[in-house]
C-alpha cells in the first residue's frame, strides 16, 4: 500500500515538474512576442516626446487560477492615429488592450484569439465598419465611449457572440439599425447614455428589445440623458438594473417585473402616485435624485413594493409632502411589514413627517435629512424615539431655529396648542353655554318687543274726540 502511494506521489511530482517547464516556456514565448510588440522596427512614437520615441506599456501577469502568463498592453494617450498604427496581430496571450485617449478616426482591425478587454475610449471614431471586430471574437468587454459615432450598422458587431459588456456612452448616435445588437448572445450590460436617441425611440416602436434585437439575457441597461419621452422595457425579462435619469419621462409604467434597481433621477415627474411603479414586487433600490418638479409622494405611492430597502430622493428641492399612507393603510394598521432600511431626504423641502410613518420605519437604519430644516414640534416627536440620527435642523419655532433635532430635548418639542381631553371638554361646554345664552337673549328680546295684554286698541270713530278735524277758512276775510 505504501509503495503504491509513493509511486503515485512520484508521478504527481513529475506532472508538476512538466507543467512548470511548460509554463516557463510559455513565459519565454510570451516575453519574445511582447518584445516584438513593444520594440517595433517602426515604433509607436509620441510626437510630443523629445526623448526619441515612446513605446506602449506591456506587462506580463500570471492569471488565476493556474498562473498562466497573459499580456496586458496599454497604449493610452500616445497620440496614435490610424495611419501610424502598424500592429494588427496581437501577441499570443494578449487579454487586455487599452487604446483610449488617442486620435483614431476608425476602429483598427485586430487579430487576437485571446483578447478579452478592448478600450477605444475617447478617440475620434465616427464610423464602425461592418465586421470590424470579427477577428477578436473572444472579447468580453468593448468600450467605445466618448467618440463621435453617429450610426450603428447592423453588422458592426458581427462575431462578438460572447461579449458581456458594451459601452457606447457619450457619442452622437441618432440611428441604430434593426437587430444591430442581435450578435450578442450573452450581452449582460449595455450603456447608451448621453446619446441623442430620443427621436429614434419615440418615432416608432420604442421597445428596446424588439427594435435593437437585444436578447433577454441583458441584466443592466443605462439610458441616461437620451432625450427619452417614453420607453418600453417590458420585454426585458432578465433586466435587473435600469438607469433612465436625466430624460423627459413623466410616466414610467412599461418596466419588467423582475427589476430590482431603478434610477429615474432628474425627470419632470410632479407627483409620485400609486400608478407610477406598478407591480415591481422585486424592486430593492429606487433612486429619484434631483427631481425638479416632484412635490409629493402620494397615498399608496410605495405600496406593493415588499422588497424595497433603499430610497434616495436627495436634492429634490420641491418635495414637501409625504403622505401618511404612502406605504398603504395596511402598514399603518400594522397588518403588513416593510423592509425599508435607508431613506435619503437630504436637500428636500420636507418640514414634517407624520407619526403614521413610524410603522414603516421599524427596520430603518438611515434617515438622512441633512440640509433639511423641519418644524421641531410635537408632530415629529416620534423621531426622537427612533434609533437613528436624522441630521435634521430646526426651522421653527424661533427659539429652536438652527439647532440640530438630535440636540433638542423631547419636552421642548411642543405644538402651540396640544389639545387634551380636558381642553376638548371645556370647549364643548363653552360652546353649549354660548348656545344657551344666545337662545336666552333671543327670547328676552322677543318678550320685550311684543305688545302687552292690558293695552286696548280702539277704533277711532266720527264722534271720537280724536276724530279728524277739518278747518274751514273765515268767510269774513273775503269781505275785504
């Protein structure tokens, strides 16, 4: 038994030794290829370098888990152009190539069967040729952001079947031909932010998946600042994270039910009603920062979101009303629970929070009211009982103005008139007494003005001394 074990051990040692020799040979080959890349006969010269030339930065790293050597090439900010870039065949084992911040007007054609990450960010690329990346079919990430691309052809990304992330942000894209993204069988993250795509989506069919040929595998889509008036993402059954900030959306109803993260910041939504986010039972994070017109979270606006843990309303300066039943009346009645952990109201116009919200805040860990001046009265006394610090300051009363709510004693949080039951009873009795006095006064006036019974009213006749008297003129006056 011991001999068998020893034999196996020797065999294993031989295998490991052979692997080490192979790895060393690969490192030697990779080093040789790297030398060819980084020391050209016509090297990549930086025109601004007076020292006589500057090569790309090339490094060899051992990639996990087996420690196989790979090549990382960075030609960032080398003032490269299409006419002087001579290398198309990449060294064996090259997995990352960074050509960002150069002067390419078109995407160079590469051949490299191991290349995983390619960055052409911040160049001057205006067009993408058909099948531009067909010889680097192993790409997982492609960054074409911050260029001048206006059109995406149907065959521009042919061959990139396993691409996971595509970044086209900050271009000038106005048209994307039908099914341009259909080659991406495994695309998970698509960035189209800061492109004037509003007219393109609003002109006809605005369903992203049907119009662009995006597969349901897509889990993250970024459409920030695309001049969108409407958008339909309901077919994105795999979408987990959506960014729609800085558009012109007033209603956002066509969203996938599986969505867990949503950012609709800086859109002209005035009222967050119960119809704004229907049926998003998996939503965990909602970001609505810098909403210029939002003034109220209406009744039931956050109802039907049982997994919602984070809400960010920072900078929505006109937001002043949060309805006591914003989570629904069943929460107030303690019939259902919420899982809200973070609520950011920093920089809003909130002045008070109804005590009915206490039932929805039972699991809250952060309530950020930094820069928000609240009315420090009896209406928010319940916040002092919570375990978190709000960072809120006092606007009223004048005696507490400028103080932090956390520094104010509970007994100072008073309303002008706190109506106790004794005060209420006193007011009721006072009203009843006033009614009785008014009735008595009316009665006394009536008694005073009505005719008395001993006064007899008699008719004045002809023979009465009070009868009408007719005075005739003196006839003697006519004699003179």
